[in-house]
């Protein structure tokens, strides 16, 4: 299917509100969590390919882990998160 996906949060009245992740363009998919951060896949700016990004909701910051602009060309296609051994 085509279109955009985005991350939402619940509002106190039971509705939803879109979460705008800094540096990530319109379409973003939630793939998991790591500690207190969300792990998402989306386009960073207007670049080609998707990036794996962590988003810290408390600080409203994002960090690119893999894909553009860290790597030139290519991008992230699929992600699988595994629990730590701890």
C-alpha cells in the first residue's frame, strides 16, 4: 500500500496525537524500543533510503544509528530487535 505512516501517542481523552520526530520526514515506522528510547525507521531529511533512528521522547531528540546520512548510498530495508542477554 502507499501512503505515510507515523507514530502517535494517546491523549488523556483517549484520542491520539501524532509524534513529530526531529530530523525524520513524514513517513516513519516504529520497530521497537531500546531502554527509554523508541527505535524507528524513516527517511532523514530529503535523502535517499531509510535510516534506523532512536528517538528520545523526554528530550525530543533523535540519533541516526544506520543508513543515510551515516552511510553513503543504500539504506535500511528491515529491522529485527533482539533482547539483551542481561
